[in-house]
């Protein structure tokens, strides 16, 4: 006899992940959090959760990045000083409001910003996925595993029952 799906350990192991993702989605309406990693040659990668979406951003400087020359340029010298101490920098900021945001499912864009000096150009690339899409994908994979496991267990139990039935019939 098969147990109900909600009595499965696999089901209950997935519940904390779902609760966490829903909390992150709700919290992203009031806070933005991001992690920045500097790469070589004036390139910075960051991952941010904000306004109901997970966002990847790459800032690439063409020319001599002012933060590497030691000159203050739009506050980036302080940014560089924080990043040099560890391979990652983490920021958290407050946004007006709180709650669930429903942005577009996914998207991407790029921008080119000209610096104050002609030799510096900043290229910014964005790509994002909405948190509601992340939650739906998590639920689909998690419940797919739960019901896939149940289907496989049912098949194994039916095969074992058929083998027992055949051995009983052949003995009798």
C-alpha cells in the first residue's frame, strides 16, 4: 500500500526550500541585496535580488577604469576599496514598500555610458528572471520528483507482486 504523498520525506524536504523562496520573493519588494565580484580588466559581475526578480549584471569598462588609477570617479574608489579586502562585496539597501512584485518573466538589456573623460566608457549588461518564475520552476521540479518517485515505487511494488503471484501459481 502506498503512503500519501504528503507523508513522503522527499515532500517534507522540499517545503523549507519553497518557504525560503517565497520569503525571498516577498522580501525583495522592500530590500535589494547584491553580491559583487570583481573580475580582471575592469569587469565587475554582480547578482542582485530586488523588486521581485533575480538579476545578473556585468559592468565592463573600456579604457582605463578610474577605480584602478586611484582617482575618485562616481564613488567607485570606495567600492574598489571594499572589494579588495575580499573576493566578494555584499550590499543591502532599503526600497520603498514591501510585498510581492510581479515583473515580466525574464529579460535582458545592455547600456553604454560615456564617462566624464573621453577615454572611459562603461558597458552594462543586465539579465533577469522574475521570482515568480523561480518559485514555479522550483515547485515543478520538486513535485515532479515527489510524484516521479511515487510512480517508480508503485511500478516496483507491482513487479514484486506479479513475481510473487507467478511463484505461487507455479508452485500450486
